[in-house]
């Protein structure tokens, strides 16, 4: 038997009051095959029958051991430590009770760890939105190809992946360095654990294989820690975990990794929460702003100087420059991915680009030299009803003369569906539409099975008298109804005369009034109900409900919200 197929791996599964999912998680670990020596399920004093379900499963599965805490620990760190202390296998993985290990995950990681003599092996995690099934890869750039890193300092991007669950660890390595999770009610315990691992300088192997499925249940009665962001305490816990991770890395002499961790905070954590700030109440905004200013004040010039107009760093500079919350709609758009810097575009008395006339200390002069493909320019988008069909108006704004210098030529426009069924390319009526692309009014051939379904068109950008560039194009909204009830995002790639381009999302233009729902006649469905809306980051998106049943569902939902 090959070495990698010998029973060498322990999987620690933790859970609390998750009877609906915990046995599925355990079975996904057991189904990994002979490489799994043991599964240690740690129940954190559940009251919903989880422990009993696990005990019944253990009675029929000799590789499964169940450990039950007599008192709930209040977090994920303590049960993981309990499991880690109980394992006897040379390698260990972690799995949460509401997630899954996909087939082949253990083999892929174990093969990499053994063949490359690595203390840590990591692979791709996907966030699977439920119930839609939409999947979003986590840190795909890090796991684009097989790689071996002799020391984490050689790949600072490693600090961006703070998950502990998509990795295989050599148990002796963790024990030798005393690496454990923070105990008790410690949110974002994996931030600290990951910093401790990287600080110990392991040899790391990376694989492009999908090794973990992270289930995202936004409508769950009890939200996960990463989704439960409405309380300012969540932000305080996240900043504290980030601070601790930085101190661990710096204390271990890993200055480059410590700097990378601070840069990651600006690019990820700060942007994530800033996108949602406008949704919160006044009390939350003030608490968030005050706490964030105090935390960012710990950063030194070296943390903020590189590329000061990078979205996260620019957000930080605005927060530090203003004692009170301000410009929240503009900050939300800057925090989007890709970033958008909304007008107006102010200049200081000497002509230097600045954030605003009343915040001139936040200068933007590096925008004058930043590559066009990295500029946070803005394209507005608005749907306009016409006697025949619907018109989409795009407007590209100038950005301190950079757009005119590059020469906007055209915009490649795509409507992309979010739902899993759309990615599989199946219409509501069961017709196979894999990879189908609509270019103008002509359907081109299928690309390949499972390819995303898009509605695509290229439109010319024309200079307007007000210094912007515009494009008008018809949108066949009824055609979107062919794919059933769905949500569509508008993506653009702006093409310039100098050969450069940038992919952007379109800012939902509400300057002429709110975005309104409309009913569109359809030969297939009779009617298609289309609701344009702005996402949390301000981008234009569409919800589509075809046919009388779809319209009735929307009306029913509307009435239910009114009565609640």
C-alpha cells in the first residue's frame, strides 16, 4: 500500500447544537478512505441531541471517537484543542460540523505533505452559499497551482488565508512548537492559530485541489461568527485577533509576515466592514469609527506608505483624518471589489488631487501615476424603460485626466447569473444551455458543459459634452426569464486606446430616482418581473421572476414583509 494511503490522518470535527448537520460532516471525513486513521468528534455540550447522534454513529464506525464537553466552552478553540490533544495519527485536519470535506481532500493534502516533506499542506476552500449552491473560491490566487514554500516568509500571501480547516498539519510539528488555539470564547481563533503556525516557520505545500466546502447559511437562526457582523463587538474581536496575529509574527522575528498581516487587514477586514457601515445604525457607526481610528493609530508609516491610494489604505487614511463618520456612500464604493472612487474629484489649491475640499490632507497624487488597469474609476449604470424594450445607459467618469489620457474605446458588458443552476447552464424548462452566450441578439454556440451562462455585448464609449463617456445599449430583460427565478450581476471590462483594460462592476445610478421594479412582456412566460437593485457595495444587479408564479411569489413576499 502506498505510504499516502496508510491510515495517517486524524480529522477533528467540532460542533455545538448542530444535530441537523454534524453527522453529514463526520461521514464526509470517514468517506475519505483508508488514509483516515480516526475521526475525533468533539461535542461542546450540545442540548439538541447531537451527542446522541454521534454516539449511535460511533457504535457502527470503529474509526469514530466522540468526546463530549461537560460545559460549553463558548468558542471553537477549546473543542479543537480537545480534539488535537486526543488524536494519535501523525497528521491532523479540522472540520466544522456544518461543513464538508469533498471526496479526495485528504489524499490530495496527504500526498503533498508526504512527497514534499511539508509540515503543512493547504488546498482550495470554496464558500458554498445555501440554498442556492453558488460557490465562491477562497483565496484562489494562493491555490492556483502546486507550490512548495520552504519558509512562509518566501510567500507573504500565506497570511491572507487565515482558515485552519483547509489544511493538513503534521501533529508532531504542532506539538513541538506548542501550537494550540486560544481557549474559551475567542472569536476568530483561527487568525491566532494560523499566525502561530506561520511564526514557527513550517515548510508548506499548496495544491489546487478543492479540499474543503464552507457552507454559508445566511438565513440560519444562529449565524456563524464570520456572518454575525451586526454587533460592534464582532468588529472589536476581529481587530483584537488581527492585533494578536501581528504581535505573534513580529515577536517571532517574521517582520515581513507581520507587515503582510497588517496589509491584509486593510485590504480585507477594513473593506469588508466598510461596505456594510452604511447599513448600520448611528450608534454602531460611531462605535466602529472610534474603535477603528484607535486601532489604525497603531500602524506606523511603513504600514501606510506603500501605494497610499490602494483602496484599503485610502479607507484607513480617511478614517484617521476624520474624528466622525463621514462619506459613507463613497467609502462603501471604494471598499467594493473592484474598487470605485465616486465623484466629485476635488483638488487642493496647488492642483493636487485630494479626497474632498474639506479633507485636503488626504491626498491622491499617486492616482496620477497608477497604472490604468489599477485605477478605481467609476462607471454608472441605469436601466431606462422605453416604448420598445429597455435601455441600459453606461457613463464612465473622468478621474483627474487619466481617462482622457488612456482614451476609453469600448465596454465589454456581461450579465452573469449567481445561482448554481445558472452555472450549470440549465434553463427553467430543462433545456440545456451550457455555456450559451448571447452577443447582441444572436446566440452563439455552447462553449463547454458547466460553463457560466452570460449575456454578453460590446458597446462603444462616446465622449459626452460634460467630460464623461457614455454608451446606450438595449437589454433583453425577458431573455433573462428563460433561466427561471435568478439574480444577475453586471460586469464590465473597459477597453482603452493604449491597449490597457480593467474589469469593473457598474455603480447603480439612482441620481434620477430610485430603481423601480417593472413587468416585461415575454412570449415564453407571459410576463417577467425584473427588480433592479444596488448591492451592499453599490453595484447594479437584477432579480428576475418569470411567469405568473414568479410574480405571485414576489407579491407574497412583499405582503409578508409589510405584515411582519
